[in-house]
């Protein structure tokens, strides 16, 4: 018996930080395309079904177009898809799962789509699913609590698969340990290990086996800058269980296509470092456009020329990347030549003011910018 | 450059006129229309106007005399002397001869001239008048322009002036074109983006960014509200569901409990009926028993009170008897004391009469003595009155001989003697000592040795032809003296006759006798006055009357049964009175004692009577109370019976009561065991609770439906996503605004610095000129200062202000000064500029003042003269043209008369 474990699709994620609407839209669409692409994998590996461990939608109130998109993608997978709601698309009052337009689209586009809203065993032909749906955004109770004692009457011969969404010790959707401590917490250690064959987890966007037979599969398409290197976002897990009690065989499969790059902070000692930064960035994005996002913090000092080059670089990157998240703490430090070019000008007022600004750089917080403005204005006038 | 002489030929009114100008101060004067202004203009045209030409200026030069207008000018410049000859007109020409140089002609001469004068070629072409006005406009003051600011007329020499100022101030050039272009660009940007008060202009980038930010924030707020409303609806839905579950459970529980309680309450009702009956019975017995006990207690109380009252009343009767005896004794004591006081009173009355009789007797004796003395005094007065009468009789005939009368007589006598003496002094005695002719006085011949005394005018005839009039003492005066003498003698006789004496001496004797008698009479009258005859008589009458009254009083005072021998000796009588008085004092004392005794006994008797009265009253009341109690007791006994009967009835009632109470308590106990009250309360509570739960259930169902409706999504939008997008938009707007705001701050900061730098430079550049003007201003106003302002681009001096803050008068723009002050200030400024510019002209430049200061008053003129004199000493050449040479007296100018 083989199935696909996936989670945290977060379809409809707005990516509001991207100012360009077309880029936002393309990133949103990519998430659906990645789902649709799972079909070939399912067919190739002859998978029996798909389990989705929460956060299929980014919001608990997605609009109809987003709903249709998701239903269409799920429908295209052909095999049965079993899903539980997560904290983003929880099953509380007013949730998407009971809205009329969802039910209609599901019926028409994805008859293979099963949303499990009750914590009760679902017996399939080849396995028993034990869903732990989140019925509110912030659930203070452990959603797996009902499994702490093995439910009665479960068929012995079928492998038992737990579907849950929430944070465990050290792993949460925000990537920070114990964030929102006590909310949607899953206490795996309290579950009787021998009673369940595989625990399929969602919420944390990285991929990892956090306990024997317990896996976070991560999001199929990365949707944020990862913290740390061990996250491995952009994967799904192919799980094979030969028979009840046997250890499941888990094979991660990369599905993500969008590059989310967040290199270490970059420090400018002088203008020469610009070249280093440029080559570093090139290793991430090469010559391609509209495929990557870059988050970088830069600090240090640059001359007028340096800052101008840096601004041009940033301008190019903004055009090429889906998003440039630049945290800039740069000090303008004009070079001696640049300063002399102003202070020694034949234009008495410009030279005098340049001297005054130069001499007050340590005390006047606007002096450096004003010097640069003076340089720019002079250049503009002379052009 | 200095003008030395000028010759004008065929130039308007001048046919051929030469003036010497080789002095520092030259006054060219002449009447109106004598050609002063023409001369000044001719010199100006010679220096600057292109000779060849047919402009209006050229035409205007033409003279009625005919011939080509010509000006020959000698001047020094560039270190040597020059002779310039210009003939104007369409075939005009210029010749310039310079010491040691070849003579130049035509345009070469004009070019050289322009170089020497430091100007940009000769003036020609269109708009010639305006061009000429600008040429050395600051040095050439035409008629009526002396109050105009030279800052405008210096226009052509502005750059030279700036060079001089830069050289003096050590300041480099003011600002470069690039400087100005940068400032202009920033100012244009500032004007486009900010209002005068520094706020962002509508539709400026900053304003748009700010508005976009506000709008984005508002959108985010709207989205937040929408999402919050949805979340609230979800919460409400959950809450409603939880409420519904809770209230349904509550309702079911309450109904079950209520059923059980209602069954128990039925038993309770039956027991309650029984309890009521038992209570009614017990209460009836209890009431009867209370009445019996009360009657018994009342009787016991009456008996107890009677016993106490009687025990109290017995000793009181004895006490009353004792008080009665005591009262009687005190009354007897009082009667005795009263009799004693009455006897003492009678005795005192008798003693008082006797003493009074003796007192009257003594006073009668004293009065008798007084009467004798008064009678004696009266006899003496009679005698004095007789003497007075006698002297008065003797004095009567001498009445007229008063001192004043005698003095008048003596005066009359003296006057008669004086008049006689005067008469005698006037008289003229004539004696014939020898004569050969007949001598007659008033026709009366007077012979040899004959004497005649003349007292009045007389005619003396000597011979037949000589008549002499003699007037002794001046004729009229002698007559008056004679008449006065006679009048004085008559008056004396008349006065003597009036008082009846023969001589003044006799009158004096009579007067002496009168004075003696008057003295005697006066003495007598004094004695009589001292004796006071009238009072003495009155006193005597009163004394006699008092004596009669005293005798009557004595008689009345003697008691009828008493016989007293009254002695006529006063001393004895007074002793007897003393004795009687002492006896009366003793009687008084005895009476006071008796009276005191009477009062004391009376008070004691009254007190005893009072005590007795109170005791008797108290006893009476007590007796009445006893009687009343006895009657009440009788009545009560009649009603309730004696103690035996009563005791039996009470014991029987008590037994009945106990029985009834036990029966009642038994039922109450059963009710208590059932918890009846609690059952009722519980039933009530459960009913109310059920009702409330039902209401709440209804409400929760309503809320659930309402929340479900709100939660039903159309799918048109995703509120959560919209909020995220709106918040991101707002953040971007904020970032954009912050960037623009920072950029604006940087640009404004830079602009401010550039402006300040320019301001500082222009201020420094203005200083040398200000320094040159200030001494002149001090001369004019005793201390004001010049404030010159360069245009921002440094192209020209834009404005002038007179700083009079040293006199607390503030700053004054040139145009706001009075006409006279403008003239003064403009001259100071011209002189200062000329001084600075003269450096390039061998230290000298001419300043032409055509008919200036015509309206200046004397004080101003004096100051202006000082100014001109000082300027000429500083190296300038001043040419004054005026039709009022007297205005420039004392200037020490060389004069040229036209």
C-alpha cells in the first residue's frame, strides 16, 4: 500500500509583500501548478490515495476562484484525496468546508476529494485513517487527544494512518520553537506508538521525520524564506507500508520550483565589495527572471559612486526577481575624490556648502545625504 | 579722470563757449535758459555718444546759429592729458589728441576714448536716449533726478563696482552660474512642492504620498473591521451553540427536579392545615391563662402598695402635732416682740419732740441777737444819709466849675493876650525929627519931634507935592490882628460872665472848692454802699419773721404732759439741746433693737407655719391615695376572688396550655422534617430558572441563525487576504512617504545651506560700499548706517536700506524716505560708489549735479556742502550747475558764469 503525504498547500496565499500584482498572481498560480504536477508522480508510483494534513487554503474565507482552482487541481489527481482542515482553513463556524459554493465545486470538479471534519476513524479498503481536524484557528486542546487511547473496533489487518496538523516540540509553522506555545500543540509522546503505523503531520513547512514513523512532509511549494538550512521545503512524501506493524518506507520527492533565497547578511567595507555581492547573487538566480525571491540584509559603507551602483543593482534585481526583500543599513561615505570634486569646485557656493556639509558629517544627520543631493543636482544642472 | 575744460560750438543755444573746469569743485551758474544743462549734456555726449549719427539726440544738438555742433573737451585720464574734439551729425567725426601720442581719428579715436573711460564702446543705434541715460548714470545727475536711487543708474558700471567690492572685501565672485542654476532648480522644486508656510502643496509628490498613505490606512482599517466582524460572527456562532446546549440541559434538569418537589409539597399542605388548627387552640388557652395571671399579679401589687403607704403614713401624724406646737410658740414670741417695738417707738417720738423744742429755742435766741445787731446798723446808715444830703446841697451852685470849664477860660485869656501882643507888633511909630516942610498924617500935620503910632494905613504928606502912603505890617494883616484881639477880649469877658465870676482867678477858687466837696460826697457814698442799707432792712424783716416761726415750732414740739422751763441764756439752752439730742439717739438705738427683734420672731413664726402647712398637705394626699387603693383592691378581689380561688384557676390553665402546645409542636416538627419552606423556595427557583433558560435558549437560537447568516460567504472575496493586502499596501505607502519625506528634508536642508552661503557672501560683498557710505551718513544724520542687499544671483545691488536702529528708529527702505532725505542719501551713495570706482580712473571721477537740491532747506544745504567738500577732498571732481549760486556760498568752489 502506497500513498502520498502532503500538506500546507496554502492555496490563495496573497503574497501581499510583493508590490507587483502580476508577480503576485504568478506566484499564486505556481502553487496550483505544483499540485497539478503531482499527477504524474501518483501515476508513476501507482499511489493508492493522497492525504493532505491541513492548510489546503491559506485563508478560512477563500474566494470562489481560489476554491475552484483548488478543486480543479485535486480533481486532476484522480486518486482519492483525504484532507483535514489546519489552522489556516480550520473547520469552525463559517468555514469554507461548509460553504455552499465549495460543496458545489467539490462535487463538480473533485468527486475524489474527501474533507474529514470529525475526529473518527475512516476505514478505507487498504488502510484506516485517523483524522485529527482543527475546528478552530487556535485549538487549546491537543487534536490527537482522542487517539491517546486506541479507539475501539479498529480493523487489525489494516495499517493505521494518523492525520494531524499542529506544532510539535521544536517544529511549528512559524519555524520558531514553542511559538504560540500551547496553541495547536500535538503531544506525540502521549500517543501509544504501537497502535499507529504512520503519523502524517502538517503545519511546519520543512520536511523531517521527527519521531519514528512520524513525518512533517512540509509544503509542496515553498512560500516563505526558510530559517536555517535543514528545512527542505518544497517536497512531498511517498509512503509505503507493506503490512501492519512494519516500519513505513518514506521517500521524499522534490516538487518545489520557485527559488526562495535568504543568504547571510552582507557587509560593505568599500565599493569593491559590490562585485562580490553581485557574483553571490548570480549564483542564486543566474540569468533567469521571475523565478526567484531574494531576502538580504546589507550594511556597511559605500561612496557616492558605490551607492549609485548599488541602487542600479537593486533596480535590476527588483525587475528580475519576483521579490527583492532588501533590508538596507548603508552609510554613505563619500570618497576623498568625491568630496574634493565638490569642495574644490569653482562654483563658490557649491564649494562652500560642500565644505560645511563635509565638516558636519559627524553631527548633522542629513549632511551625507545632502552632499549626495548636491552632487546629483550639480550633475543634473551641468548635463 | 578729470575734466579740464570744455568748449561748445554751435550746440543749441551756445555759439562758442569755453569753460574752465580744472578744479575739484566747480560751480557753473547762470540764469534759467543760460545753457547750463546744455553744457552738461554736451560734455556727456562728447564723452560717450558716437559722433556720427542722425538720432534724435544728434538732431536736438543743432543750433539756431547754424553750423555743425562741436564739443572740444580737455581731460586727464590714464595718466596723461587728452584733447577730444567731436563734431556731431551725419558726417560727424572724433579726434583725440593725447600727450605724446599720435592723433587718432574716427572710430579709432572713439575706441581709444572708450578704453580711457572704461566703457563698452560709444553709444549708438536705437533707443539712444535710454542708453545714454545709463552711461555713467550714477555720476551724471540730471535735473529733477537727485532723489532717485543710484542703484539703478549704476547698472552699466555694476560689474566694475562688483570687482572693486570683491577686491576690497577679499571675497571671491558671489556665485557662479552653476551655483545659481542649482539654487534655482532647488527653489523651483521647493516652489512646486511646498507652500509659503512650508506645507506640502496639493498634488505634490509628498502630498500625494501622504494622501495615498491615509487612504491605504483607511482601506486596511475597513478590511480589518470586515474580518473582525466575520471572526466575531464565528465566535458568536460558537457561543450561541454552547449556550443552546447548556440551556437545553438546564431545562431538562429543572423539570425533573420540579416534579419530585411538587409531590412532597402536597403532604406539606395537609400538615399545614392541621398545624393551623392546633395553633388556634393553643393561642385561646394561652390568652385565658395570661388574663388570670395578670389579675392575680394586679391584686398582689395593690396589696403591696397599700402596705407600704400605711407604714409610711403612721409617723407623719406625730410629726405634724410637734410642728403645730412649735408654730404656736413662735407666734407668741412674735406678738411680744411687736409690743416692745411699739413702746420703743412711742418713747423715741417723745424724745425727738423735746430735742426739737430745744433746737427751736436755741435758734430763737440766736435769731434775737441777729435782730439787735441789724437795728444798730440801720441807725448808723441814717446818720450817713443826713451827711450826704448836706454836702449835695452845698455842691449844687458850684456845678459849672468843672476842670474843662476852667481850662476853656484859661485858653480864652491866653488867646486875648496873644492877640494883643500881635497887634502891638504890627503898629508903626512915626516921629518927626527935623523938617522944613509941612508934614501931615491923614491930613493931620505932624510937627518936629512929634510921634504917632499908626496901626492902620495912613497918608503922609510932606510939603504940598509929596504924598506917601504908609501901611504898617502890610495893611490887611494889621486890620485882622486888631479885630482878632478885640474878639479874643470879648470872648473872655463873655466866658467869665457866663459862669458868674469876675476873673479867671475867682473861677479857679470856686473850682477848687467844688473838687473838695465832690471827694467828701464820694467817700460818703462808698460808706453807704458798704453798709448796704436795703439788704440790712430786708435781713432784719426776715429775722423777725423767722423768730416768730421758731417760737411757734418750739411751742408745738413740747409734749402736752411736759412742762419745760426754757432758759433765755443761749449757752444753757444749747447744753439742754445737746442733752435732749443724746437722749433721742439712745431712743433711736432702743427702737432699732426692738424692730430687729420683731422681724426675727416674725420670720421664725412664718417658717414654722409653712412647715406645718406642707406636712399637713402631704398627709392629706397620702390619705387620699390609700383610700383609692383600698377601693381598687376591693374591686379586683370581687372580680378574681381570693388567693385560693385564683391559684386553682391558674394551675388548671397551665396544664391545658402544655397539652395544646405539645400537639402543635408535633405537627410543626413533621413540617420541619419535610423542609417545607425550602421545598417551596426550590420549586420557585426551578420554575424561574426554567423560564430564564427557555428565554435564553430562544435568544441563543436567534443569535445562531444571525451568525450563520453572516458567516455564509458569497465567495466574491476573501476578507483575510484583503486585510493582508491592504496592510501591505499601507506599509508600502508609508515607506514611499518616508522616502519622499526624507528626500524633501535633505533637499530643503541643502537649499537652506546654499541660501545661507549666498546671503553671507553678498553681505560681505556689500560691506566695503557700506563702509564708504557710512562716514557720509554720519555727516548727514550723525550716525545712521547703510544696509545694501545684493540680488540673490549676485548680479546687482538690489536694494538699499537706511539703518537708523542706533536712534531707535528701525530700518527704512530707500523709497520710503522723505524727498529731502532721499536726495541726501542718494548723494552719499553716489559719492561712495564714485570713490570706489575712481580707483580705475587715476583716483578721480567727475560727478555732475545739474540743478540738484533746489528744494533743500538751509540746514540740509549746509550738510550737503560739507559732503561735497569732503568728497572733493577724497579725490572726486564735483561739477555743480545751478541758477542759485548763493546756495553754495562757503563751498570754496571755482565759479564759471554763463
